[in-house]
């Protein structure tokens, strides 16, 4: 007799998908059209942790550059968080002068934090 396995709680990944979608300024309708699904299904994935098929899961995490390691293996150190991967993706679309501004801003933030300590 097989023991009943606990079903994975998909809500955290669903929320990451929602946050990423919103940060891009995309509606559920737009995403649903891109992956050929109903907007209501996207809403269920985002809000209630509906388990999508592997194909849909793969499309969504790829579309939003989400690192699932931090959700599937929460106790394991993650090389790059979803937020870091998404920032890098944004940086890829920046010009060199934009990157210089971002670099200076990051340095100023680090210096301000160091000064507070």
C-alpha cells in the first residue's frame, strides 16, 4: 500500500508569476493569449496556487525568468534569486550609459548602508 504524498503548495510560485507579470505591466489577458490559455486559468495559478501542466509551468517561468530553485529547495542556497535574474534581464536592455548610472546608484546605496552601520 502506497502512502499518500503531500501535494506541493504552488501558491508561492503563483505569486512570483503574478508579481513578475505585474512588474512587466502585462495583464492576465495578455499572458493568457501568449500561452494560449484562459485568463481565468492564469488567475487561478497566481492566486490559488492551481497546479499547471509542466508545459504551462515551463512557459511561465521562462517568460518571467523565475528561478524555481528558491521555491522548490528553500533550504538550499540559491545562486541567483528570481529578483536578481529579472534585474539582469532588465540590464540587458540598457545602454552603456544607463548601466553606468545604475552602477553609481548601486554603489551609493552600498555606501549609505555601510555608513549607517
